[in-house]
């Protein structure tokens, strides 16, 4: 018996009723923690990270670091201490690195500090091809040599990396972060042009600067990094910033299913593109300094909300990671809308499952769908294709009439901490169950 288990969520649909209520605290951001952990390789001393979300991708990144002999100590439920010991392997284990895209981030600090790194093509969601050409071109410009054979990349930079002037033909979040970190230890100055401006990038740069780096322009399209020596934390703590995608996902879920909902420990300023659209649609959102509130939302029928169209865009535009949740919202409001996914070519495929539940969604091309609302959704058995669509399925299942089963819970657990537990605390009937998949 191999004892393998398959987990799934059982969700009781609310059939359009808005009965959830309560408070949900926003976790630390997945896409910040997955860069802060590799950033610890830039330091000569130990780095304490707090507000680290307990999600699968963070566990994989910790596994990967430990497999490279980096010391990662669990300090408490949400804190880890990271320190590069005497020796560090720069061979990223295929079985771990292939499971998430952010494994490629390790190449920046590793190549800059140790002069070598090898990795398989990084894995991650099936939302698109996910190439790494921008990373490889950036490292070549910084003086690295690259060998690639049957999906294994070996990068070397004997004598270290040198500063370079790099223009990104496509805005890439993790290519910006990875090369920004590599440049911190490169000889000379690096300029990153057409860089991503996500808030997680500025937050990381501010911490690295506090520990001795010289990074200017993070959060704008041009970042200039003067390379230098290893950084020192000297007891400074990196606190992972709130997860804007999680907060936005809960806001959309609340708009459709909650009477009263407070989302705390978040940064509303990082969600203005979503908040603006939902306010215009008629959702009664109140914004605090670090919180978002829905009050008296139960009296607002979802078909009283007005449809709007969305085009995903790099920050501060509408986040592609909120595209699936907002599409579910648009199936419930009155009017016709278009969703244009401008960043990933495979990130609208999940809409076929929503149509199966009763949504009126027509795909014009892989980048655009047209939605007509409102439509009643019926519960169904669903297989989440990626973590953000997985959460959208949970929202759809809660809105629907009748029960739903959501498989591939691992995908949801990759990005959302204890989701079923937190939804139950709001009054949702969501249960996590498992079945043995072992063969006799
Ligand atoms: C980051 O992915 C996030 N992941 C994604 O979140 C997010 O959707 C994405 O940024 C956009 O905001 C992490 O931070 C771990 P990209 P990333 O490189 O950096 C093309 C989630 O659910 N590209 O900005 O991989 C690429 O194909 C995940 O939390 C190249 O062509 O995205 C895409 O079309 C999903 N060559 C565009 O750039 C490259 O070398 C943007 O991708 C790199 C990227």
C-alpha cells in the first residue's frame, strides 16, 4: 500500500445568499516570501524573516535551500532564520525546483555569490509557457557562461558577475527581482530598464539597502544597483509584507457571499485597481489604513452590481493573479463584460469549468473572454488547474446552488494558508477530506 492520499474540498453552495460574516487576517505575501528567502544568500550573517506564510511553495523553497546546505531554522509558526553555513551546494534539486517557478530566483544570489548554479527549467502553474530567456540573457550580459542540455541549465561566472545595462523587452516580475539581487554582488553598476514595479520589489530593495546594498529606483521602471560586498543584517528583521492577492481574493469572495466582512493587516493602496472597479460596480467597500471592510453588503443583491470590463496589466494595473476571481464576480453581476488577459496566454482556460456550472462565458481568443451576467451557478466537481483559478473555483462553489467538490487542493495550498479553516470561521460550509489513492 503506498498510502497516498488525494485531498479535496467539499463546499456547500449558498445559492446567492450573502450569509458569511467576520474578520479575516491577511497572511504574508507568497510572492514576497519566495524572494526574501533566496535574498538571504546575499548576507554574510543570519537573516530573520517574520510573517512568513505557511504555504506549500514556501515549504518547497525552504526544502530547496536546505538541500543546498543553507541553514533554515523554524523560529516559530511564521518566522524562519536563514544563514549560509560553511559550504553551499549550487545544484538545485530537479524534483523540487521543477514544482515551482520561483526556484529560478535562487540563480541570482547563487551565481553572484558562488560563481555557479545549475537548475532544471523551473516549474509552476500551467498558465503559460513561462520561459526564462530574460534571466539567461541578463546573466550573459553580466558575464556568465551558460550550458543547456536536456532541460538542465548550468551557469558559471568565475571571478563573479559584472554590472551591465539590461533592457527587459517584456516586463517580468521575477526576472527583475532575480537580476536586482545578482547585481547587489556584481562588480560595478547594473541598470535594469523596463523593470517591473510590483510593491514586493520596492519592499525587498528597501530591506537590502538597510543592510548595505545600493539600489535606486526600485518600484519604478528603471533600477540602478551599485554592486558591493556581502550584506549584513546585524539583527535587522525582514517582515514579509501583506499578500495583496489574498486580500483582493477575499474581497471578491466577500462581495459575492458576505453580509459583513473585515480584511485586516492588508495594504489597500496595493489594491486600488480592484477596489476602484468594485466600488464603481456598487460594492460597499470601506477602506481603512490597513484594512478593507464590507458593511451591509447582504442587502445588496449581486445582480444589483454593475458589470465592468478588465484588462490585466503589470502593477499598478489590474493584477493577473486576480483575473480568475474577478471573472467569477462578473458572472453574477448585471451586464456584459470583457476580460482581457494580457500577460499569460493560458490563463483563461479555467472558464470552461465555469460554463459547466452555468456561467455565460464566450472565449474570443486565448487572451479574451466575454461574460454575460447574471447567471445562476450550479455546484459541480472541479479540478483546479492552478492556484489562482483554484481559489476562483472556491468562490464559484460558494455562490452556486448545491454542493461542489474541488480537487487538486495542493494547488490552493500553494498560495493560501489554511483556506478551508478561515472560510469556516466566516460561516462557510467548507470541509477538507481525503481519499486513499493507494492500490492494494
Ligand atoms: C510573477 O510570475 C508571479 N510569481 C506570478 O504569480 C504573477 O502572475 C506574475 O509575476 C505577473 O504578475 C511569483 O512572483 C513567484 P513574469 P513571473 O515573469 O515573474 C514572460 C501566482 O499565482 N517572460 O512577470 O514568472 C512570461 O511568459 C503567480 O502567485 C518571458 O517571456 O511572471 C509572461 O508572459 C502566477 N521570459 C510575462 O513575461 C522570461 O524570462 C510576465 O511573466 C520571463 C517572463
